[in-house]
């Protein structure tokens, strides 16, 4: 299943997602009850996590999805064109938003680095403040006035945790994943707070980190695809365009640390909770390599196979 959140009739609701239409789960559940005389108790579902695998309503949502697939005209009547709704970040307020740096060898190399073998290193993990960086599909990212000239894109495959994970092995890690979504890890490559500062040894690291934290710098969506529909998370094609020009064209197979290994690593010292998001790093093709940075008016399309296209404009 592909599931999303969107504003419909001035209310945030959960629905099934297709590339051109959404279907409100509450409306579909009412139609199901009318057709079958059976209630799925989904009329007040307002949390996507509850609808995902391991969530309290997932079995009912899966039953409803199966019914819709065979409902023909009845299902078609429930569909709302995507352009008539406002898509929202799939997970409204994740407790934690982790991201990886340096998880694709070619991206490391395009930045002048040398990629280590997996056995010789570990995932580099950082965080973004979710309530101020997560940005709805279709909504703009804001060029920061404090540092406007070096804002870059990073297409990433992101994990949505479905059930608590702590101390899990890589072989069992996917059992704790509910689904996958798309993130664009927007980055300010040359943010230098207080340019007149006295330099300290760690300034470069914190400049890099602060450049990840500007408001609006984490578009996410348009949906979450459940892991059972994804199949192998390491075989997904990924592409990002700016104003129609292809900038990144890669595959999740190129990750140094695959999805399961990332979950194992973070869960070795942090308790992962339902709804937590882990973005797994970007591939080669970022603007910083060529000095090609985002500017007001740009339109970004970040797409991942079996999930969808995350569209973002720049202001």
C-alpha cells in the first residue's frame, strides 16, 4: 500500500495514494460498511503510523485496500484528484528525524573524499529538528537570508519505523520497518555563523551541521509505501531533477550501509519508536560538485521507484 496524509475539506486525513489521486480512508470505510454491512472502525483514523504495518489499524486498512481493488466504479467515485488536495508530510510529528552522511561511495568521491569499505567504518548519523525542517510536498523551501548563495539538494530514501527497535540484528531489522518514503535533505553548503569569529578546531564540522538545520530544509513525501509492497529496499531507482534537468540518477543498491544495517546501527544505542524517520544518505550529483546551487523559482522533483515524486519549489 501507499498511504498519505492530506488536507481534505479543511481537515487533515489519512488516505490511499496514487500518483494522480488520493482516496480518503474514512470515506472508503463508510462505503465498505454500506456494501458489506461490516464495520472496520476507521472513521476517525487521523494518524498514518496507526495505518502502517505494526499499527493498531493496519489490518483493517489492509482489508479496506483489498476491497477497493475489486470495487470498480464504487472505488473510482471515492478518488480525489491530487491537485484538489494539499498533501502533507506523511508522519505529522516524528519523535526523531535521523539522517546519514556519506552513505554512497560516489557522493563521497565527488566531494573529494575516499570511500571506506563498510567493514572499516560505521554510518555517520546526524539529526534535523523535525517540527521546523519537515516540509509538505508541493510547498516551498525558503532560501535563508543569513546564507542565501549555496543551497543544495540531496535526494534520499527514508525509513519509517513501525515498531520499537533496540538491540536488533541486521537480519531482523526490517521486521521493525513499516515503510519507506522520499526525503530531500536540503543543505546550505557554506553557512558560516559569525564570519568574523576566531577559528576553533571543530568550526568546520559545526558549520556543516548548522547548514542542515534551516527552516523548511527537509521536504518529505508524498506518501509512505509499506515494506511488503517495496520488496527489496536495495533495488530502487532514484532520480532528482531541477527545472527538468536530471541532477541525480542512482539506485539504492549503491548504499554502503543498506537499510537493515542502518536500523541495526542506530538501534544499538538508541531506542527507535514508531513513526521515527531515518533518511539513508544521498547519491552522487549534488550541486556543490559543480557550483550549481538552488535559487528562487527553481522546481525540484525527487522520485524513488515504488514510492512516488516529491515536488518542491524554491522561494
